């Protein structure tokens, strides 16, 4: 196991640094992860709740889960991990942050512009599964809260959040930017992901294949080829910033 101090030294020696984050980075903001103890997929079988076909077949059932999830995400605030990564990006220590999360907390932690790639899409917009037109989340909030299934005003088709469901393509521009970041970095910092879901789980291999060092912050490290710093991101990453300041 490596220490926050060793990670700080590695960050100092690498340029550019890219970050790959997952649900674990938001656990310290009381957002449940998907897998593991108290994971969302323990309560909601993803084949019943998170596939495109499940959504088409029973949108009311899937919206019941999304409503609950939206309430959790609406109440969530950035934690020390988001703030530390935003600070490292502000200082130029960290470049692109590729996140699988749709909670917007990396962006919320930053004062200024951010370089965040939302590779699993966004919950800020919804698109019609029939005609493709897109609306902002604010248009459907009331209907969703009232327990109704939001529909397209153009064609009455089903509106689905632009967060990626299983069985859907990832947003191509986000994939392109993520691959550029992975191939071009000297160090990839992997934070709070089980690295089980493809194609994102291939990004560490892509980075390592192009010569990058891999580091990981996770209480249960998941990427065998990465140098592990075991611990919650909301404790480890602020400690890394302190070492960059102090050592
Ligand atoms: P997972 O729930 O699969 O994994 C969360 C990871 O975070 C695990 O490795 C935990 O050990 C770790 N973890 C838990 N608490 C942590 C903490 N405080 N600090 C750091 N790490 C912690 O979440 P993801 O890997 O993000 O996709 O899941 C990937 C994708 O699977 C999601 O984007 C979502 C899901 O199905 C879709 O819905 C398409």
C-alpha cells in the first residue's frame, strides 16, 4: 500500500495527470455507490431498472427509482474529495477529470471553469426516445415529483434522462475526450470506481499502454495494475493536497 505523501510526490513528478472517478468519490456526500454494501444495485436490480428496454417497458417503475435518486442527488454537496480535485485542477496539477458520475459534484466544487468529462452522460437534460428532441430537467421536475411519467410535448414520446443506461451508446464526444486524456497522460489517478463497467473500465489499460503510471484511491482497491492508496477519497485527497503544500 502507498501513502498520500507518496501519491503527492508522484503527482508532482507527472504532467499531465488525468483522473478517472466513479461513485465512490461521492460516498462522502451521502450518495450511495452502485455496488457493494448498501449499493444502489442491491436495492434495484439494474436489469429491471437501468436498461433501455426496462425503461421502454415500464417507465413508471424506472421513474420511481429515478425520483428517489434525484432527491438524493439534489441534496448532495461536494465533499473533501471533490474540493481537493478541484483545487488540484485549479493549480494545474490535475488536467482532465473523466467521471462516470452524473451528480455534478466535481463541477459544483470548482470556483471557476472545469475540465470534466461526463462519460456516462448527464441528468441535466432529457431526450425523447421517439423524436430525439431534448428538454432541460426543470421542465419535468413537477411531473416527476407528482409521480407522472414525463412525455415529449412534440410527439408524446417517452422522455429519458440523458444519463447513460445499460444497452445505450456512451456520448461519442465524451468518449473521444476521455480517450485523448487517457492516452496523453503521464499519470492516471483512479478514484472511487470498481472499474467493472465497460468501456470505461478499459481506460486504465489504455493509459498504461501509452506509458502512464496508474494510481488508485479506494478503501477497497479494484485495479490490480495501479499503485493503491487505501482509504476514503474524502480523507486521502485532502491529505494529498496538504502534502503538496507542506513537504
Ligand atoms: P461502483 O459502485 O461500482 O464502485 C464504487 C467504488 O467506490 C468501489 O470500488 C468502492 O470500494 C469505492 N468506494 C466506496 N466508498 C469510497 C470512498 N469513500 N472513497 C473512495 N472510493 C470509495 O461505482 P462505479 O465504478 O462508479 O453506470 O460504477 C460504474 C458504473 O456502474 C456507474 O457509472 C453506473 C453503474 O452501473 C451506469 O449506470 C451506466
